[in-house]
């Protein structure tokens, strides 16, 4: 049911020239059947034995063949129907020193932001990511794919921040006080919980 909610959000986007890479990390439900029912050639489904979310992300990255990538977990959705288009527009207009543009996150229950940003737009370097004085919380980034080369997710679960810090050492990030995703915590089996 989580994938169906996310797929509805993806299908509703005004931007439709995408590839959706789904990595099934050893689920024991009917995930493959659900994905098969979507019957869309833009979806690439990969099954692997359960190794954890970071292994799944690393596996999925091996399949990326586009210029930009957004990682969104199955228990979240895009903020509205123009989110992906807005994200692409923002990152396409950046200089070479920018490799990431991050958008804020809204809580599905409270409708409040789960991101704290001191300005509408921040250009953040590595010290800003470490200090967390200008921004904190949950964000949805879009990446220039080439900046992800040679920086894999940690090979243990959690601690995704390690990768974010490594990326921040390599490139600058634009943090925008604009919503990008809705964060759901309504399922006890969800990735967030």
C-alpha cells in the first residue's frame, strides 16, 4: 500500500520523463506483484536479499543513467504535482559549484515543516552541514548524478549523514525553504519508523 501511494504521487507529476528504480530489500510481502501491476516501462524493479536500506540505495545507484536523481522512500510522497518539475528547474539553473538542491519536508499529520531554515535560500558548504546553524531537519534533495560517484552509502544501517557530509565536502548545496515531500509516519512498518 505504501508503494501504491508513492506511485500515485509520481504519476501525478507534471514532469513525466523519469525512470523509477525500485530496490526491494528482501521484503516478504507482495512487492513484486504490486510493481508488476503498475505495468510501466519507466519502472525498473530490482530484488535483493535483505541487507538494509543503505545497501539497497547503493544497489539502486548502479542503475542510474540520468543527469539528476532524487531518492524518495516508499513511505513518502512528493509535496504536489509540480514538485519534480520545480526541483529540476532549480538544479538545472545552478553553477558547477552546486551539486545538490534541497527542499523542505512537511509532516503528513501536523502539516508543519520538519525542516528549519533561517532564510528562504542558503548556499551551504561543508562547515554549514556540520554546524547545523543555518538549517536542520528533514529535506528532499535532488542531486547532480556525477557528484555521487565514489561516495557510497555507509555499509551499515543508519548514519546516512556520513554520506551527506562526504558529498558536502565535494560540492555546495542550495537549501530552499520550499516544500518537496510529505513525510508519513502512519505505518508502524514504514522506513521512517
